[in-house]
C-alpha cells in the first residue's frame, strides 16, 4: 500500500513537472499577447549573452591590440601632451571617428584621468554608447512580426539571418525565413541551408522572382502555420542603384501590410570596411527606415571603434554584432563587455 502511494505520488509529480515545462516552453498565442500589457509586448530587451569577457577579448584580438598602448599608459591625474597624442592615435586607428576622438581628448585635457587613462577612456566610450538597444520581436494586434534585413552584397545578411534564426529557435520560437534575395539562385540555396540547419521554415522562389511576392507568401505561410516571426532576406547588389532602393521600399510595404508588421529593419554592415560602412549605410537609411544595425566581422578587423562612429554618425543603435562565421557567433551588442574587452588589463 505504502509503495503504491509513493509510486502514485511520483507519477503525479513527474506529470506536473512535464506540464509546467511544456507550458513555459509554448509560445504565447497572439490573442493572449494582445491582451498583455503594452510594456511586455513591445520591447524585448535582449539577454546580454556575451559569455565571459575573456572569450570576447580573443575574438576582438585585432581591435584589442590597437588599444594595447592605451592600456599600458600608467599616468594618473593630468595628462601630458605625449600621452594625449597616444590616446588620439589609438582612437583614430580604431576608427572611433574624428568627432568623438576630439571630444574625448577635450574631456581628458579638462578633467585629467583621476583613475588612470584606461578607466577614463572606458567611461567616455561608454557614455557615447548609451543608445536604447531593445529589440522588438512581437507585433501589435494579431499581426506576424517581421525582421527585415538590408545591406549591400557580402556584408553578412544571410549568415546573420541564419544565426538569429538559431537563436530564436533556441528560445522556443518558430521561425519562417523569406528568401527575398532572388537576384541569384545561390542566395536562396544558402538561406535554405540555414533553414535545414536551424529547423526554421522557409519560403523561396526561383531566381528573378519578385521579392515582394516571396515576402507576401512567407507571411501567408507563417500565419497559416502559426509561426512566431518572419526573417526576410533581401538582395544587396549596389547601394547606389536607385532600382535596389525602390525595391527595398516596396518589399517593406508588402512586409508591413496585413498580416505582417515590420517590427525591426536591420541594416547589416561589415566592420572590416571601416568608415566605408558609414557612407554605405546613409544610402540605405532613407529607403528602409532602419531601426538597428547588425555589425558583422568584428572578429576580422582592428577597427572595432567603428561601433562608436556608427552610432554617433547615424544615430541608429548597434543591436547585434558578428564575431565569427559559426552559428553562435552573433551576439547581442553589450557596450560594457565590448569596452572591457578592449581596455581591461
Ligand atoms: N569572420 C566573419 N565572417 C562573417 C561574419 N558574418 C558573415 N561572415 C561571412 O561573410 C561572407 C558573406 O556573408 P553572406 O551572409 O553571404 O552576406 P550577404 O551577401 O550580405 O548575404 C560569408 O563568407 C560569411 O561566412 C562574421 O561575423 N565574421
Ligand atoms: Mg545573402
């Protein structure tokens, strides 16, 4: 009898645990979501997930070595011209940009470095990186949220979509990919590989098809299958082709129409192109109503300071950064970890 009671109690306990787990894993239905308070629905603060600073330091090795000379400056208090010259050279080499560099130097001249140069620089860089980085992943009403990805060829749009799909799937969301780069067949094939790898659903069409209708179909399918989000790839031939910008505006209109709602438009920029990334970006801004930057290939450049220049010059927050080619190598941009990985001794 006692054995029976114990076994029965165990069965109930295990059953309850499984139920609770299932429930917490299941995504919130659009109806429930619509009834949730606005603040819960609108802005999803991405989990900072940089892991330990040491591993980021390794990935940002080239940028970190530019900052070596600043890390080894030992002065405390007011700084001499020699030390200021070192700071200036380092900031310019890392592509922080002239305006920010001059401001930081003026600040160091005025206030000195009471706790050492690296500490002062850390504070200055952090204050330049104060943007709101929240990422929207839910739509209003009953619509399907869409993340649209724009940017020139080769910057890492398709790869970033694949990495983000994996992240969303890991969080228990169902993802539909829209192969809106119909310029080359290889682009859709590349996205299809990511779909297979991540378990995301994909809608693609033949080479030369209208990207707007691919996105439209993807929304229909996402709605029918109850997908939580659509990630839409686009072609990035030449940023100075008016044609492309018109096409992006059109894709955006389609994606933002019932049943879809564009909740984020990510402009993907390649950090290895340094200041060129900035001029590229400006051409896209007007056409695409960009809400966030995905800055790729930070692992392959000594110009990591470009993050600061981008936010300052474009006024758009860097939300994710790519630090390698692997599926986990796209992380939420966290200014503190970033600055620490450049300046920590
Ligand atoms: N090292 C490195 N390579 C990257 C990163 N992101 C993308 N790539 C590579 O950049 C190349 C172009 O990427 P792709 O996604 O095809 O660019 P797209 O033309 O914008 O779609 C590929 O070889 C990617 O593996 C990154 O963060 N770090
Ligand atoms: Mg691509």
